[in-house]
């Protein structure tokens, strides 16, 4: 039993008995964090998953500790155990409301404490440490996808199926061993699941019929399916860390979309036939569709080489305002590609093509320059707006990037304190210490830093602990889904808000579309709002008209 606890870290908050409690826990295999007050930053740094709060003695200190750490515990799927002198109903209610998940009253002997902590550990693993190894037969896994597809088709939804075969595994296994290959497959699967959850939430499903195949089902319109394919293609084309180095997985794709009279077996069969054709051909079948048809990603990448010189990359601005109804105070700059044949393509398609063409850094430079030159000429009400622009993980890894970014702003006449840089939480920032140094240098000049897409990926807490931040941007999937849904989803939003408050970080909610969503987010403590409730992304003329319209 003691061995179970070895990979979890326990934080103990006790003003009088810390050492005695730590000794009992250490005997049972726990990694006990250094003595600390109820501090979220310390919990983040130590990667704490279980907190033990000593609420004995009838003081308010124990409850204050539960309140300070309750949001962190809820956001991480951890456990918060409270020790009490007696099972007093009012005290239990107060600690539960603050975020406690378990209690022990009275603590009794050491064995009682050990058993309670073991139970808390199991709670953590059930809540957040689910075993990814699916031991069902391939037929059972495909049956899950069939049932899901049929349920959405019966509901009248458009459904797309992507069958992805990971390749080059035999070469990888021969070069680095089977364990490295398995690790690489797991990393690829986790990346696919993260992207599907980010873009589609409950409207997407990922199953793995075999170790080398993934089936992605999506109930979404064709345009969203195109974005999904572009994001998955870009993610699987990047190197994954494995065995102390990096390796790239090849992949072949087969895709099918539902039509009249389709059922799940027919749709899966068509996607399977497309995958077979892709395996026997010279290239993968990854497509991005526009209003006039489909275009292979490779061809789109070729077009991108000409898009910059043709002036096809444009910038729109989406307003941000205090959630209480105050005036617009800032905008986020969003890139758009005015493609000659496919119409307007968003940033996902744009950067997917850039990754395929190996133009990611060049595109990022071009967009940053466009934004800075555009806002340098703003006067009047526009000049008072703070402008947010996105930095990529690759930007943060570039030598001397902070100095070059600030020099570019100075050359265009834009004061750094007019800017906010947004770091996407779904980007793969591999060296957080180096990235933190870049952001500290930019921040020292007056530019603010926001963590974008918060809550959608696997690195949220590591980013919070390592990066110097001024804001959190709540991802649309949480802001809209959580704010518009019953208590279970709202609980996630509440936990994120509590975590942000404990770190003294204001939250900006993205993608807010209705007054009801705004009101619920405001009630949870969100500070700012962005989304169609205020306005869609606008060009400068439309932005000026909006600013001149009384709110």
C-alpha cells in the first residue's frame, strides 16, 4: 500500500504539528513538500496533488488555508483533507464550501491518518490520473465510435470521421526500441485528444482501434471539420520528445462526411476505404475546405509562399471590455488570410499551412509587423486601446527575440505599454525557464503578458508556475460551455476563477455570445469579456464606428 503514494506530493499546512504529520506521511511513502503556508505558488512549484490542512484548535487559520488552496485543488483534480477536533456540521460545511474533499475527525492514531491519505490519493487518480491503456478488443472500441456516430446522426447533426494511421513505427522501434515507440504513440494520442477536446468539447470523440490507428469522430459543420483536420495535421507533423531526443511520426489519413441516408457503419467504412487509398498513394489525404471546394494542405502551403507578397494576410481586431458593461478598453489582433479562391481563412488554417511550408517564423514576424504598423497610425479613440497580439512557442525559443520584438515596436513608434502579448496554453513551450526570461524582458518594458486558451491543454499549471503573467484568458470551451451549463460544468469555471484569484490574476473570458453567459461569468468573478456579445472581429473602420456608438 505504501508504494502507491510514491509519485504524489503532499503539502501539509499545520502551524503546530507539521513535522509529526509529515513523519507519518513519509513512513507511508509520500513525498512531503517543504513546510509552507497555504500558498498556491508553492503548490504549483512542488506539483502538489494532495493537501492536508490542520483545522484543529478552533481557530480560523485552518478554514483560511482551505479557502486559499480550494481553487487550486478543484482546478487540478486534487484532494484536500481537513483534520478537525470533532465532526462539527458547521465546520464541515465551511471547509466543504472552501474546496475540501475529505476530512478526518478526530484524527486518532497514525493509521487513521494514513488510511485517509491513501483514500485521498485514490480520489486523485480516479479524478485525474485515469489509465490511458484501453484493453478492450478493437471491435469494442469501434463499436463505441459507431454508437456515438449513430446518436448524432439521429439527432440530425452533420458528422465527419477521420481515420488516422500512424506510420514509421517499425523504423522507430528498430532504432530506439519498442518502449520508445509506445511512448511516441501515447504522446500523439494525447495531442489528438487535446485538440479534439479544445475545438469540439463533447462534440468530438477519439478512439484507438489499434496501437497505430486513431479514429476521430466529430459532430460539426464542414468548415469546423476543415479546421480540425488542419490542426491535427500540424500537430502530428511536429517532433515529439522520446527517449531523451525527438522523433516525428508519419501519418496517413482517410476522411468521410455524412450524407443523406448514412449510418455509422457506412460512414466508418467509407473513411476506412479512403485510408486504404491514402496508404497506397504518394501523399496523405489531409484537406482544408473552403466555400468553393477542397484543397490539399500541401497546395495551400505553396500558396502561402505568395500570400505575403500579394498582401493577402490581413488583421482584424476583436474588442475587449470590463464584464460589468464598462467601455471597450482593448482589442485582440487576429490574422486572416484573404485567399484568392477559398475566401477568408482563419489563423488555424493559416498556421497549419505555415507549418507545412516551414514558414511559421516568417509568418509570425509578418503578422507582428502588420499589427505594429497598423496600430502605429491610430489616433483618437483608437490610440487609447490596449492591443493584444499572439506570440508562438517558436517565437519564445528564438535567440534575442525579446530585444528584436521591442526594437520592432520602437521602430514603428508603438509604446510597449500599449501592448499585451498572449501565449497560447496549447502551444508546446519546451523550455519554460527560457520562455520566462523572454517574457520578463518584454514585461520589464511595460508590455503585459496573458496566458491564452487557459484550461484546454496539459501544461496549464506548469505555465502558471513558470511564466510571469498579468492575465488569464479563459478558453471559449470553458467560458461558453461552463457558463451556459448546469452546475457540473460551472464548477470547473468556478475552480479556475478561484485559482486565478489566489494568484491575483484577472480573467478575460473569450467567445462570450449571450447576456446570460456574461452574467454567469460575472457572478463567478470574471473581470473582462471578449466575444460576439461585444462584437465579432472588425476592421478599423467598423471598430471606430463601434467605439463611437454609446454602450
